[in-house]
């Protein structure tokens, strides 16, 4: 009995909430079409931004690898410079 009452008290407001757009004035077919068009435009814009994000992530990864190679080259050159300087100091 209590379970049925609990289900009914949860289910009735949910059904009323779901049916509300059907009887509201804002749910006209023209309005729904405009909302759908706006959502489509926003989805497309979001997908373009995601595509751009992927490109930028790829670019950043390539730059990160290049920075790593340059840092290793700098380290090698600094070691060689110290060795040459040590030879000159003798």
C-alpha cells in the first residue's frame, strides 16, 4: 500500500510536468521549429569548436615534442661548450 502511494505521488507530478508543454501556448509548431533550428545551429557550432579543439590539441602536442627535442639539443650543445671551454682553460 505504501509503495503504491509512493509511486503515485512520484508519478503523477512527473506526468503533469511532461504534459505541460503540450497545453502551453509556447508549444506552437512554429515555436518548436524555431527552437529546433536554434538547437541544430548550436550543435553544429559546438561540433566546429570540438573539431578546432582537436586540431589545436594536435598542434600543441607537436609543439611539445619539438620543444623537448630543442631542449635536448640545447643540453648537448651546453655540454660540448663546457668541454671546449675546459680545453681552452688548460
